C-alpha cells in the first residue's frame, strides 16, 4: 500500500466505489487487521481474509467475495 495509507482508508474508499456499482454492496467493514466484512443490501454478509495483503491484493480478495 502507498506510504501513509491505512487499511481502514483503503476499505472506506473501496466501499464508496462498490456502492456505485450494481453489485448490491451496502458497506465494507474492517473487522480486524485480517478480515473485511462485506454487507449486502438486504442483510447478507460475506467475509474476506486480507492478512498480509498489499493494497491491490485487498481489492482483489474483497472483489472475489462479491
């Protein structure tokens, strides 16, 4: 990840972007340093493991779960 950018900042930005798609993503929540919870419209959830991931790998791992 770019120096000075936190996982929380990246997840918040990705969440904003995914809400602009037709994938029914309502929110992304950084549960801990290793896990992102994907919240879908209608209440469904999914998790993505982001342990030791780079920024682009976090994006890939989250998108795989959608």
